[in-house]
C-alpha cells in the first residue's frame, strides 16, 4: 500500500473577467437581515455574480509559480462561466470574477493589495502564493472578517481555527512535507548523513521542524551540517560550499526561491557534491527547475506531492487533462504545458471553492466559511491516489494527506522506499 502522510500539527494586475460577486455578515457578530427577513448579502456578491481576489507574485523571481496560482483559477471559472455559471446553495446561479493583484512577493505590497480589495468590495480572497505575503494581510482579513482561503502556503497558522478564524490553507503544511521525507529516510534502515539548507523564516523553519521530528531517535540518521539563507539573497554558493564539505549523502534543501534552487543544483555539481536531495513541492518542477539545474546528475531527488503533473502523458491524454489545457489556453496567457504545479493546485483550489459555493445557503461570508470548512470526501480533480481533500480537521489544510515522489529524469514516481 502506498504510504500517505497526514500532518498532525496542525498596482494590481486585473486578470480576465470570469464574473462572481458577494456581500457579507460577520461570523462572530450579529447577522444583518434584509426587508424580507433573509440574511443581507455581504459585499462582493449579487444575485448574478461573486468576486474573488488573489494577490500573488506576478512579476519578480517567483513570478512563474505566482502566475500559475492565478491562472488555474482563471481557467477553471472561465470554463464554468462559459457553461452558464455555478448554482449556489441558495438556489441562485452566479458567475465568478477573479481579480488578480501583483505583490512581487513583497509583504507590504500584499497588504496594500488586500486594502485595495476591500475598497473594491471583493467577497473573499485567497489562493495566492507565499508565506510572508499571506501573513502580511492575515490580521487585516480577520479584522475585516473577510475570508482568506485556500492560500498556497504550508504555514500551519492558516489552518488553526482559533488563531485564524477566517483562514484556511490549501496545500500541505511545511512540517507535514518535511515529516514525510524524514519518515521515508528514517524507515530506510540505512545510515545517512544529512546537510540542511533552509530559508530563514517560517517557511524554512517549518520544513526543518517536520524533518527533525520524523528522524528524532532514528540511529541511522545524522545531521552533519545546517545553514540558512535569506529570501532576499541572490546567491547561496557560500552555503553550498560549506555544506559540501560536511560529507553528507543527503541534502535537505528547504528553499522557495526558484532561481536559487536552480543555482544550488548547479553549484553542487561544480563542487563535485552529488547527494540525494529533498525539494519542497513548490520548488521541484521537472521542467522549470530540475532540467535547467541538471537534476539528473544526482542519485535521487525527492519531493512531496498531492496532485498529478500536467506534463505527464497520462494527464495530457485524459479527458480532464485536455479540458484543463484547453481552459488554460483560452482564459490565461500560459503557453503550452505549465512548468509549475501551482496551475494544477489552483484548479484544485477553484474546484474546492465551487464545492463551498454550492453548499452556502446564504449570500454571506459567514455562510461561505461554514460551507468551506465542512467539505470531506471530496474527489477533487487531479488528486493523486493516497491524497485527499478534507477541510473539517482543525490544524490541517484542505490537502490533508500527501505522498513522497522521486524524480525519474522526466517527472516523478510515487515511492514507498528511499533509494
């Protein structure tokens, strides 16, 4: 049986109009009612449409995955709108408008984008990429009682119901990913020396925390070097040189900046250091990262996944995959097969939003959150066997389980054993 890993820890660029608009009440306060006694609609929703905002890095070093977080949703709702829209739980059919804002992976810009969303009256926001950027407007979203949902960060904070009552993460948490790889390594029974390079923030700390928890007490695993880098750094050559001298045969590389991951792969080869690698799910793209970085030179590159890869032949040949590619081509600027998994993740996020829309019985933010946090056994498109969507578990994001995969020279295969 395939191993599954469930975590226990828990100015703006307007994209194409795919119409949808909503207006709200508060989750904790009194619910406003209209003249007919029904709940008054929250801002951003009408009888015909609802508006959803996404702030993500559309330019800069993380623009590749950042644009994908918007494009998957644009494509999904573009196709749904063309079919006539989505029937909501209150019986009304609405189209969905996505408003996209560029934050360049800058927290201050992300906060400014959220403030602009409020001014423009979006119903809810989310899906966008980044831990520091999503954290930058989390408090403001809570204060404004505006849903910040299905965000693409593995920060467990966004799935903590008490601390983040208007939030929900989409992808697996960073500790969940780190723990999955650490468990695979510890279960190998072989002796391994591990070097760690991590981003000096909650992103990197989460991965390292999960990994260390998994290998704690494993006599066959020794951590022989551990360094950090800043997300604003332009090079990690110094860290690679120092870690290469550690004699490690496994490199746990918790990095989120695409160009730095590529340069790290290249630098390791220049140094003659060829360990097995662990890469986070968001920086493990075969075409965008491993091919230019020369990933085939290493004995094994591992990552954690929950979705199918758009580049795989099975995906491209399936009816769902062809519909995905057609929608991307029609409603976004993506040219050909996307190089980052975030386009597929965003499509999954959009499908999860649709489930919440179909179940919200009132046109309010409170009703939306209640519906979103009660999705279970949802067979979302493109989910891998062994991974699942379940939004009902406090402390766990929508993606509640993941699998470990190994690079095969072109894509990834799910594995149960290290080596």
